[in-house]
C-alpha cells in the first residue's frame, strides 16, 4: 500500500511539474497564432474567397490559430453591433453589416482545424490621422486628456499621435466596453478565445482630466495641491527639449492607474465567462515590463513584487497584477536583437564610441527577444501560458534575423504569435516563416 501511495505521489508531482507552463516549452504542440489586423487587412478580408485562401495558407505553414481583429482603434466594430458603430468603409473599400467576416472565419477555420480568436481594441476610440472614431462623435467627452509639454491637451488635438485613446477610469467608458464584450461573445458562441488589446492608458502623460484628479484623490485619500505637477511635471533639458519628471505623488498615481485597469479586467473576465464559460479569456501587451507602468498596466502575477526591483512601484502595486485573471497571455517581444548576447555586444560597441563618461548608459538585457521572454516568464510566475509575439516589420528585409527570432520566441515561451499577416503577405515570407516554424519545432 505504501509503495502505491508513494508511486502516486511521485506521478502527481511529475505531472504537475512537467505540465506547468515552463515545461511545456520543450513540447512541439504549442499554439502558433497569426494575427489579422482589421485596418491593414480590411480590403483582402472583405471577400469570402480571400478569407478561405489565407486560412488555408496559414494552415499549410504550421499555424494552429488565428486572431481576428473585430474592433478597430476608432471604436468601430467589424461585426453588426447594436452598441458600437459598424466599420462600413476603409480606404475606399465598403462593406455591408450583412457581411459576417468573423462568422466566415469561424466557419472556415473550423473546417481546417484552426482555433479562431477575436481581438478587440478596448480603450481606443479614434484615428487622429483621419479625424475618425467615437471621440469625434457622440463620445468626445470620453477621450484621454493628456499633459503634454506643459500643456493640457485633448488627445484628438494631438495630430502627430495617431491613436485616439479613451480615459479608462470613466465608469461609462468601462460599461460601454463591457457591453460590447458581452455582445460579441454571445453573438459568436463558437469562438475559441477573446484577446483584449489596448486595455491601457495612452501613456504616462494621460489621463489628466478633472475626473481623473478627483478619482485619484478619492482612491488615495488626499487632496492634490498642485495638479498635475504633483504627479508629473515638465522640464527642458540641455537641448531645450521637454522631458517629464516625477512629482511627489507619482508612485501613488501609478498604483491607482494600475488598480483601474486591474478592476476592469476583473469585470471583463466575469462578463466574458458568464456569456461563454468555455471561451479563453486573454490579452496582449508589450513585453517591456520595466517601463510598461507608464501605460497604467501591471500584467504580472500577484506573486511577483516589482517594488523590490523598481523604484516606481509601491508595495501595493503587486496587488494589481492581473495575470491570474487570464487564460491566455500574448507578450510583444518587439526587438530586433534576438539574443541577450547581441545586446551586450551592442553595448560594448556603443561604450567604445561614447567613452567612460557614458558608463551605465547601455541597453538592458530585455531589449532582445530572448531577454524580454526571460523577463516575462519571471514576472508571470507560470500562472498563465506566455505566448511570445513578434512584429514582422521590425526585421525589415533580414530573413535570417526574423527566422532566428521565430525560433527564439517559440522555444523561450509557451507559444508564438505573428503580427501581422499583412507583413508576411507583402514580404512574401511564407516559406521563411514555414521553415522557421519547422526549425523551432526541431523538425
């Protein structure tokens, strides 16, 4: 009897260890995702035959799943929504609400055995280059108010900045987005997953509206005497360029913004799972954790305490790590350098050019595919599988570097996501990607 008990314990321990996210890295059945951006692919995905063609294409080269963008940065949906405006035209191509792009993806994808996931740009509401989106219509009061170069500016006036983001802290903004999430998941019960994108602030300069000031004061239990300079302020450097600096309440403000995003994720997961308990709930973020706090996001596990590593994090910041709320996490390993060694060599060359006076000014190890994957695994703590994601355009015409990046991302994380198919199409890198996937699997 004791031998049976001991054997069972050993077997269970083995399964727990071997089947953890970290150890799945050695297996060849990892998911490989191809992302279809809604704007970049609007024309080619406006025809059923085109959707069938590209689904077969990605299937043939080893892709297992597709991610279909169904809510643009303008806040318009690519399905017939009763809440959000329909994206009926883009760059001269028109669509009818009766054309069910996502329905076609699901139907045709299932025939090929592909997983089909929908992605949504959540706190995005406008394209400033086109003066288009919900912030240019009935929801102008939802737009982010940015503190930029010593001026308070609505984001719709920042014409050098294409992405017209919303203020995530406004309750009506959250309820609106939650309504769209619920609608989408209920409308498409055969979806395998939902990937939320841009669940964040615009940047460190947002949001400095009067609403955010009052919400922060309520959260922190204080009055901001000098707003916004007690949070951040601007100074000119030796080149007469503006640089933002931290005010005395900066760290508490960072904590509060992370709490806003965390609590939205709690609500979003609940709404998603109530609509479909079997759907995977996930998100995408960039992998640059040491500076991602600027976007108001803590995508780490609650088990990781960033206050021990970074001076911007309060002791409470770790409480707003949302990794435990996810079934799927995609992290953007968006660096040209593939290995940590490449970064170190760059630093050596740069140091020789700068001289001793510039010591310590080099790039950290995470400025590489390998390094950022390592950091992501460190802060996620194995609570959710990490899918390493690559931005194809970053490799320009260097097929060798791209191939190495694919292999590194695949083997350093629990899966691979390629952003975006438009770049594979334009570069005609189908064979390059197929061969890289094959090498990554050890074939």
